[in-house]
C-alpha cells in the first residue's frame, strides 16, 4: 500500500508541474485543475508551498438523485450558484 501512496504523491507533483507548465507556455494567469479524492488536499498543500493561490470548489449533489442525468443537472446548477 505504501507504494500506491508514493505513486499517488508523485502524480500530484506531475499534475501541478503540468498545470504550471501549461500556464507558462500559454502566457495565462488563471487555469483550472479538476481533482478529487486523495489528490485534493495534497495538491492544495503543494500549491500553498509554492505561493500559488487557488480556489477550491466543492460540489454538493443530492444523495437521492435517481439517475446520472439528474446528478449531472444538480452538479451544473450548483456550479452556477458559486
């Protein structure tokens, strides 16, 4: 299991480095990185350590959604509210 978490942490660094590389190459000031699960906290830690500001958006969906389509609609509505 330790190898798994080592690999996941390496992936976190790769994702952040690729994000920063893309920002630099495209001369942008803002970018979006969508992550979830175990990655979220670790990537926030990496960004914070590098002095990079970020915005975390947490999506709340209804537990009683009857279908994937309904879940997607709830998700999209929640994004529009933020």
